[in-house]
């Protein structure tokens, strides 16, 4: 005999999938922000290094 009505776990599965995608997106964005922050720091340090080398000459 088959069940009548909607499937048992569809709501929980959908909620879980949504939450897992949110988590993945959050991690991806944090990783991207960290990369950008590091690039900015390195760029600033290189500019500072170039400025020091030009003023010393």
C-alpha cells in the first residue's frame, strides 16, 4: 500500500540543502575576502618598498 499525501522528508531535505548552500557560499566569500585583503596588504607593502628604494637613491 502506498502512502497518501506529500512525501515524508521533502521539507527537511529542502531546508538542509538550503542551509548547506548558505554555508558553502559564506565560506567561499570569506576565502575571497581574505585573498583580496592579502593582495591589498602585499600591494601596499610593495609600494612602500619601492618608495623607500627611490628616496634612498
